[in-house]
C-alpha cells in the first residue's frame, strides 16, 4: 500500500458513499483514462468481469468462435464459456512469449476456408509485456475481427511508445491483490469507443432502464466497483511508474546474477517494447544446467521461498480438452515448452535486496548440489 489509501477510504465513509458508485469510482475512471490516453474507462469488480463485458458488447453468443492466447490464466477464456461460445487457442512465440502471429495467421486461414471466422480475438499480454500488436492488428484487420487486449498483467507496459491495453477494440486491466497496483479486487474496461463504454457502464449496473421503477429490458450484470475499493486504486495509480521501475530493477538483479549460468534464460524484451517485468520469469534447459525446473521449484519452496511454474496452457487444461489449438509451428509448441521449463521468481515491489539475495543464493546452492559448476562465474563476484 502507498499510505494514501486511508484518505480516500475515510472520505468514502464520511460521505456515506459505500455503494458500488460514487466520487472515487468516477475519479478513478477519469484518472485511468488520462494515464492511458483513452476516451473511456469503466471500473468493474474484476478483470474477468471486464472481459465478459467486452465479449457481451461484441454480441458474442452461443456457438460463436473466439480465438484466445493459450499461455494465460483461465480467467482470460472463462467468459467465452459464460456466453456459450467456443474458444480456439493460439500458441505463443519465442520473442515475447505472447500470441504467435504465425499461429494466428494459420488459424485465421483455416477459419476463413471453413467459412466460420472468429467473432473476436483475445490477445493476452503476459507477465507485464505486450504482444506483437502491429502484426496481430494487421491480421485481424484483414479479416475485420475485433481485438480484446487482455492487459491484466501489463498495466504500465508499452509497445512502440503506446500503452499496453489500448490497441484493441477493448482493453482489460486487473487490480487483483497480486497485480502491480491493486484495489484488493477489481478491474477496468477501456476503449476509444465512447458509445460502447456508455453501454458497458449500463450493463455493469444490472442494465436498469431509465424508468421511475426497476425495469430491465436486457440482461445485465452486477459488475460495478465499490467506491471504497476505487479509493484504494486512486492512491495506487500515481505510484505505477515507481512500481514499474522497482520491478525492472528486481529483474535486472536476477538477470545479472543468474543469467551467468549456462542453461538459464529469461523472458526476452524486444527493443520496441517496455516490459513492466510484473514477474521475473526464467526458463531452465535441463541438459545444460543439470537440474530441472521442478527441482529448482522444490529447492526454493523448501526454504519458504514462493516460486511457481509458468501458466499451464489452456489447451492442456481438462476444462478445454475439446477445443482446437494452433501451435507456433509444426515442430514445436512454444507454450508447452515454457510451461515445462519456466519458473516465476518472487518479484513483488516490496521485495527487499536481502530477500532477493536469499533467493539467488538458494538457486546457486540448488545448482551446485547437483555437481554442475557455474562455468567459473562467481554470482557475487
């Protein structure tokens, strides 16, 4: 927390704005619009709710097809099922770990040939980094398919000096407790389509008609953000750039000390991108390093250091076992490789230098236990 949250929370209590409406909500939306440079924003109860609203605004219905990144959390695709549509999953590519334009193009060609084009493409910006939006936009524009940009993990990131989440028809952000800024629980839908944002606000508030009584002509949702939680977000947003700077510094420290081991590589950052490094993620080449990613995870967990695997791709999830999947190439599925070999390291903005040194030392010891040297490199030398 920044320390300024209590001011906005107290204000909400003092003015009795406890409901999921109020001055903090309105101000948080305006402040997000100004930061991102978009025409409209709607604060909602979660990033998942924002995706659901975006799909509803695009009139996705039962039987429709929606393309979605496979290497992501299940929340990116669950709203597709809410509406009775069917996801088709698209692999990652090695330069950003995000949606592969090559796989997307293959999927679009097959869909066009079959005469069943997707009604939307959900592009996920993973671990604080944008996808290759120029290439993805060009493909989707050629087929006139709208993009929903799931930037839940990438608030503060940029692609060609434009904010992540502002490329598609709709952008999605999450303020869950693990995100770079938080409202405890919450999210936001953004767009340059002012009419769509107005309708999203209507749908998120139970779609109540303009009438002197409760009247509803269409299906709505209880998705508005609390005025109290919006106050937390208002105090967090001014700190976003500091958080990005801190996360990037944490990444750089890991990189400088651990990248010296042959067999460890980190998530790349292409020159046209600015990643927030929301999480520092590395992959393990067992043949070169002599240990598996699971061995390192176990070693860290034994020392009470929480590290996790990379997201299990959605095309491998039992929930989506009947869904189609397009790999990056016939020879390899990038998301499968990343899942098998990837590790997410502790990366919180409040991670101390001493705590990070403990993580690095644990990794060093875990590698040396196997008898594999660090090629003569001293981690702290």
